[in-house]
C-alpha cells in the first residue's frame, strides 16, 4: 500500500475497467475528465509550468502538505479509498485479460455477480454522497465567509470532480434504482433506523469520519446532507436529460449486456471499479498542487 | 547436465531478483521531501500561522464581468478562483510564509514593486508580492488571455495595506 502522494498518483492506472467505465460516460460531461496519471505529469497539467526546478519545488511542498495530518488530505484520501473498497472480490485481476475489447457480461462472469438489494443500493448512494461532502471539506476547508461562498465552491465542480458526481448519479443512482432514484434514496433514509445503517458494509468502512456522534446522529447527518444536495442532483439529471436508457447506451460502449440486466450491470460496476478512489486521488492531487504552487 | 542445472539455478535466482526489484517502487525525485516530511515532529503548517479565514477580507471583490469564487481555506492559506463567463482565468491566493519561509528568498533578489511591495514573477504563470515580510499574495493565470499585466493590476486590487497591518 503506497503511502506517499506521488506514488499514489504515479500508480494510477492508464487503462482498466474503471477508466473504461469513466470514458464511456464522457458524452454526459463532455471533455471534463482526462485520465491524467503520474505526479509530475499532473503538476505540469495543473500548473502549465515546464521549468524542472519549479516543478520540483511545487512537488516537494505538495508532499509536505499531504504528510501533515492536520491538513486533512490523508483523511480525504482514506475516505475515497475506503468507500470504494467494501467489496472488490471481482477485481481487475479477474478481468485483466478482457481489457482491450468490450467486456461481455454474460455466462460465467454473470454468475459471479449478485445484485444488491434496493435498500443497500440506496444507502450506498447516500453514503457516497456524504463521503464526497466530508472529503471536500477535508481537502478545501470551508472556503469563504458565508454559506453562499461554500455552496458556490461546491457548485463549482469541474474536471474529475464533476465526472465523479456524474458517475455517482449514473451507476449508483439511475442504473440500479431507476429514474426516481432520488425519491427512492430519500424514502430509504427516512424508513430505516440506526441498526440498519450499522449493518451496511459501506457505512461500516467510513463510519468514523461521518459527523453526528452515534449512529442515530450519523443517520440524521446523512439524511440532511442528501436533502441539501438533492436539488443539485435533480438539476444535473434534467439539464443532461439523463435516463437509465441513456446511461445504458453509454455503458454499452465498454460493456456487453442485455437491457433487462441492469441490476447486474450495477453490481458488476460496483465490484470491478473504484471510480471514487481513482478520480478522488486526481482531485486531491490537483488541489494539493494548486495550494503548493501558491505557497512556494 | 551439471552445467544445465547450474544454468537453471542461476536463471531462477536472477528471475527472483528481477521480480523483487520490479515489485519495489522506483526511486523518486520527491523521496527527500517524503523522508523529511514524515520524520518525527515535521509539520507543513505551524501553530502560530494565521487562520485562512482572516485573509478573505483582503481579496478583491468580483464585479459584473469577473466572478470571484472562494475555493480553498486552510490554516495559513486562502484561495479564490477568478472566472469570466464561467471560464476560470486566474487563481488568487494569500498565504502565510511562516509555514514555508523559503518562499521569501525570491523577493530579496527582486527590485520590482507593486503598490510599493516587493514583487516577483514565478514561472510562466505567476506573479506575487510580499506584504509585511510575511504574507505572500499571488495570482496565477489559468488562461493565456489573463496576462502578466492583468496579474499586476489585480494584485494591486487586494487590500495590501490592510493585510500589512495583520498581526
């Protein structure tokens, strides 16, 4: 397990199931996400600078900032990694020989997958959204002096952050839960108790970082957070004219499946990709590099 | 026969070596920073540093053409984006150099000034001033339409005098 920020960014894959999935969603957020990998390459892309001495200074300062635990970057990285790792039994290794062409989601591969019950899926979606909110604050602080400044910063998502949110809406919302995924998630959240939350494996992984004290408080926090981002998600879906059918067409760019197997598609993506960790690492590196250049 | 066995043993041993070597991460130009910053007591931000929130009031306001969006606020550091028509054209920041004292050195070698404060250009995209020998105010272009003279003009729009009195 890599511990340094430069190794984490250097080790991001150029191509695997995660990047194929994200690329298939490009037309939903056109041109926003480019799979920039490698720490030095990321410094060059983010800053536009080419002077090696300057790149060294920026990278060194970024390494220092990342390693200072009080700065929140490590916690944010842990969150992105942990929320994506609850079950990766069918990881890249099993699929390595299939990468290059479309992955056929049929026969043997299909039998290895178990779709998540709707309640678990709705909870996963809500918890991932809360993780994004908490990680955002760990990485950026709470910018500005007003709620408006903060909401403005949140609404300013672009690049790999916007792609992460697009993927969340598509593969953790529309595909497993259907067009009314927001309503379903909300009714799940209001219908469950702290015990249900505690038994969810995604929650178990990240529980300690979710504000609220006990499980009841955390459940309330998840509900409130979901409520506050609901408007943004609704706007996103309507402005992009998104539907499960549209997302299916995108996903069929890298995955072969029949239209009546959407719950299997969602489960397959869940166990074979780590798009939160992948794009989260890219987001964190970008913010860290921006700050490092400002401070040197 | 013996030589074949020797050959095989050598081959296996060297494969093992190669395999072990490949599974290690290659040395990096950032190894020194990694080692120093993870040694006991190392810290990137000092306790005596100003809080980031105290810097917000010294930033220039946006206007009908330029949108200013605060983007980061951490101890000793505040940052905002400048956008025109939804497009990011520059990054504005104030940082407390007590967290990174080596940042001051470049100003000592410079004779240019903005609003009376020592100024430098940095790389191809940055311009900065040093206020009260402590606070670095920097603007970085994110789009070629935002030139060096734009950076200089926007630097003078910060409340640099106010910032110079911040203790």
